[in-house]
């Protein structure tokens, strides 16, 4: 009876209080759910201290331990940063941080001679102040993540000023055309075989900022370009070049006279993929294009945007939404966007995010299958293992955490799907 009485009392509250309470309740419910999932995965990181038997041929014990410790540190960081973010957001709502910032932006506009009728100007000032606040409160977390966690595990390649470059990377990264040679020829042949309108192939010096590996394509219509990170290419990897400078680490060309220990160390330390494996990775990426995954994602995005703005048009006139967040005398359009898209649409966004994650995983399996049809199953199999090693990905996942968060299927699931073709 007590619970029902409480629910009845809540329902009898004014609409604006119900809205505000529902927003806070949902926010903390999602946070607790995410924390529950993260703790399940963290338990995997803590208890799986040895390479499982089924992974014996995939990952050596040293790389496995490095990956485990990296993911453990990341999960600890995510817990504390997530807790801080949730508390900060709650306090902002409880103490009227949004209307206060709006009034403050109005004062600044007033000093400059702009009255309340200049809503667009006040909105721009509000966005500037909100961005500065977010940057200042988020900077310590960003610095710790980059210069402590990433540095500790060997991924960070930055100096302080290039943090900004992450947001405008094309202005800082150096794109170099892939030199003429066997790799470029085979890429062009593979692209032509599936009618991919390739015009240029670039290598980007991603190693300047991070040692994570990647590849992608971009461009409209008949003007497509492929971009390969230098960390993806064994021949271009800066890390591999550094190995040669380490005394006693590089084996002789003929392989004679080198101890098995030295050979193992070099093999485990080497980064990137061989040409055949790079082609297999590109076969996967081109599969996304050939199967229309990119277009499908664009269509979904456009339909979602139309739906959201349609609902926004329906809700923007509801005064109780503004009152719930402390706006009693005005209904600024920008604030309406913030309230509706960030808070009111939260349940919808969570459901949509999960559905898109499920769809993304399906697309990844389909792209792998496409690469298999190109005869790249064996090379993709080994490439996935190498990329997992290079990025210190942990191959063991809690099923519930994986289902909710991983837009790409876990390594073992992808390898299993490739295994039969690999053995053919």
C-alpha cells in the first residue's frame, strides 16, 4: 500500500514536478544500469588472469596481461568519471544551473547593449558559456585519460597542444599518397572487382597522436578515397622502425643465431598487418559500402532526425516543460531544444542506441562474410587477431555488457564465424 500511495502522491504533483522528477529518476536509473553492466565486465577483467585454453593460439600471455591491465585501468577511470558526470548533471538540475546560465548570458548581452528581444544573440552567448564550463570541468579527466592511462599503456603519442588536434584532425594529420607498388595495385584491383569508384589511396600519420590502428574510406558518388593509418601497415609503422634501434631486439635477416626468446619478443612487439591482411581489412570495409550499410545508416539517421524534429515541434509549445527546468517567464527556443532533446528524449535515445548497436553488429558480421567471399577469410582472421593485439583489446567479454555496448562483435565471435571458411 505504501508504494502505491507514493505513486499516487507523485501523480497528483503538478505536471512540471512530475517531469523534473521523471528526468532525474530516469537519468540515475540509466547510470545504475550502466554501472551494473560495467561491474560485470570489470569482474571479467579481474578474474580472467590467464589466457583461456581456446585462446592459446591467438594471444600470448604477455599481450593478454597487458590488455587485461589496460582494460582494468580504463574501467576504473570510466567508473569515477561517470560518477562525477552524473553527480555534476544532477546538481546542475537541482540548483537551477541552466536557468542561471541563461540569465548570466542575458546580463552579458545587456552589457553589450542587446536586450531580451535579441534571443539569438543570448543563445550564442549561452552556448559559449556552456561550452567553456564543459571544457573546464572535463579537462582534468581528458588530461588524465590521455597522459596517464594512454601514456602508461603506450598509446599516447601527443604533446599537450595536439589535444585540440583531435577535434580538427584533418588540419594536423599528414595525408600521403600510398606509393606505387604491389599493395596499391592489389587495392585498386580489389576495388575494381566490386565496382568501388576508387580515386586515391592515402596513408595518414595517425601514429603522431595514437598507436591505435584504423582504416576508412570517404567521398561522394564516383569520387572515393581510402585512408590507411600508418599503424595499420607493418611496413609503415613507426613502432616497428623503433624496434631496429633497440639493441638486441631485432633478429638477423637470415634468422640464424637468434634465440627463440628474441624472435618471440620481436614478433609480439611488432605492430600492424602484412599486405594480405591489410587487403582483408579493406575487403571488410568495402563490404560495408557494397552491402549498402553506409546508405542504410544515413537513411536511419535522416528518418530519426525528421521524427525528432517533428516531436520537437509538437512539444516546444508546452509551457510545463520549461517551468520544470526553472524557466517561468520565458520559453527560449534553444532551451527548448536542450530540454527536449537531452532530457525528454532520453528514454527514446537509449532504446534507439541499443537498436543501432544490434544493427551495427549485424552489419559487421555481414562485412566479414563479404570479405570471405573475396577469398580473404584466412587473412582477415589473422588481421583481426593482430589488430586486437595492437589495440590491447580484451578478447573475453561479459555477454550482457557486450550485447549492450559493443557495436562490433567480440573477437571470438568474429573468429568463430570466419573459422570454417579459414579452414577450407
